[in-house]
C-alpha cells in the first residue's frame, strides 16, 4: 500500500487519464485516423497542467512544441489526403 501512496499521489487520476488518452491516440494513429492528433493534444494539455503544478518548465515547453506539431500534422494530413484522392493515387 505504501507503493501506491508514494508513487500515485495527488495527480494519479490525471495521470491515468493521460495514460489512457495517449494509448488511445497511438492506437488511432496506427489505424491512420486523423482524430488521433486531437486526442494527443488533449492529453498534452492535461500534462501541461500537471507539469505546471510540479514546476517542470522544460517539460511544459516540450508539450507546447508537441501541441504545435500536432496542429501542423492535423492540417497537413488534410492536404495530403486531399491531394492523393484528387490525383487518384492510393
């Protein structure tokens, strides 16, 4: 029981939500679902909240960069799928 109290304290629920969202997002990405970037972004916003409370500046910066990449890739996915469909290439 001490293990749970020591390593799964105040943010264990948020950590569990982040874990579940990240696994779902990776699964969706494997299925080539564009929505996976949205799930990743939600997960990373929760991580920013956790890292802010724990004063982890570089991890916050990392999450902000990853969110920016998710947004870019979300719209990039739209263009690349659209251009493939228009040209007839599968």
